């Protein structure tokens, strides 16, 4: 009897449809960067600090995706 007819394994082999959330995160912080610059125009110190933190978070997220940390979790 073939293993493909086993109903218990059929559910385990089914892949999730849609993009993983870690690839959708740039859709959140990309529009946030110009909004920070525009909305905090009259508070330059807070604006620059918040912009730098969000930008550093974006680079950290990108670094996480391209290093072996992400690759080890996916296997």
C-alpha cells in the first residue's frame, strides 16, 4: 500500500499558502519611515532618533533574513 493514501501524512505534507509574515514586515516599516519624517517635522531630535531606530530595525531584519540564522530555522 502506498504512503500517499495514508490520511495522517497527507495533512502533514500540506504547505501553507501565502507569504510568511517575516517577508511582509517591510510593508509595515517602509511606509512608516516617511510618515515619521513628515509627522515629526517640528521635533527634529525625536524625529531623527525614531527614524534611526526604525531604520536600524529594518537593517537588522534584513540581516536576519540573509544569514544562516534564518536558514537554520527553515530546515
